[in-house]
């Protein structure tokens, strides 16, 4: 003979109400939105820093190449395509900048056959800030601010 199972008696069911759930979701969505905005700003800052480092090292490399080959190198900036070209008759290198970064007032630069160029400052501008690269190529190095 089988014994019938007793149904559990629930007098007080403890659960979240719809209002409590909605408030929790709104708070969570707000925190998520703040973190996404902060992450986007951090990404823009990283792009600007990396572009600055890449430009500085490419200019330093061009100076070393001109010194080794005893040939001058011309650096030209094309603002529409956001591209820098480093070239002479036996050397060509290009650097494509991120579309969110622009170079302010970039003149045509010349690196002599000794790796020397006149001191200049290159200004990189993005939504997140400004980076300046001071070129003092008589010393063989570029300095970032």
C-alpha cells in the first residue's frame, strides 16, 4: 500500500517583487553604461599614446637609415589619408595613423645624410588629448611630452 505524499504548505513565499527587480536592473544598467564610457575614453588615450610612440620610433629609424646609407630622407604627411611617407631614391617606409588622430601643421621634413634634422615639435591631436613630440635629431633621439 502506498502512502500519499503530503504537499508542502507555504505560508510565506519570499521573492523579489517586480519593482525591486526593475530597480536592480536600472542600477546595473547605469553602472554598465558608466564603465563603457570610461573604457572608450581609455581606448582613445591608448590609441593616442601608441600613435605617438610609433611616429617617434619611425622617425628615429629613418634617421638611422639615412646615417647608415649616407642619403637624406624626406618625410611627407598626407592629411586626407592620414599617412606619413619616408622616402628617398633607395628607401621607402609609410606610417598610417589611426583615423581618430591628426597631426597639426606638419611641414615637409628633411633628414640629412648624417641623420640630422632641424629641431621641431610635432603635435598629435585626438578626442582624448594632445601629445607633442620634440624632434632634436642632432642627438639622435626624439623627446615626447
